[in-house]
C-alpha cells in the first residue's frame, strides 16, 4: 500500500471517530500540533522511525515525553502508526485528516501567489470569486512569490488559475515557438 493511501486510511479512521464524537476541530488541531512538533523536533522524528526499537517502547517514550499534551484518540492513532512501522506518516495523516474535515465542512483551500501582499479588499474579492467558481467557501492562503513578476497565480485543489505576468510571458513564448516551427 502506498504511503499516501495508508495515511488516508488512518486519517479516515480517526475522522470517523471525530465526527461521531463531535471532535473534528479539536482533533484536527491536535494532529496539526503533533505534525508540527515532529517536524520541529528531529529527535522525535528519528525516534518514530527507528527500526531497532519495538513499537511499544517507542510509544512509551513518546507518551512520556509529551506528558498528556494529546488526547487518547491521537495517541491511539500514533500507536497504530508505530505498530505498523509508519511513524514517519504523522504529517501525511494530519494533511489527509484536514482535507476530510474541509470536505465535510464545504471548505476548499486556495493558495494565492502574488509579488506583493494583497490588500484586505483584494483578498475578499479574490476569495468571493473563487467561491463562485468552486461553489464552496474558500479559505485563502497567501504566499509572496517575486518570480511571478505581477498579477496572481491561484491554486485551488488541482486547478491552477494563472493570471501572473510570468505565466503570460511563458504562454506567449510557447505560442511563438509553435508559430515559428520551433516546437521542442
């Protein structure tokens, strides 16, 4: 089973429990916190993936170090990951869980890349336009990217809306290559 599929299955199990108990937001926040902690703590990341330690010893060490920072369901998820040799999947499970929670809430995340920060009004207009386009509530994440020169490049799921100057220049270049008979 691929790593992504495995992460999705673990996330799905926890998501089902979260929906039954009304803890979706709380468990999402905990999973995100655990993923950030693993990312920021190389020793923890190494412990989770050490092949020479039994899963129960890893879990005992992790739960002792975390001292009750995480709820039973998140610790149970971590125990399952460790028992199946998937300690490195914490971030992937957190991402998959977040996607499921967004889907259930009718939310879609969009990433807007601009050369300068958007004003509040520009952000609101862009989010509204994307909401009309997707039919869902949009949570807009903004990134500064000097490489786009001007305009905006937005990714919503697997869709890319490229209104950047760099994108326009690239498309013009490709058209000229075709017209000039210089196809690659």
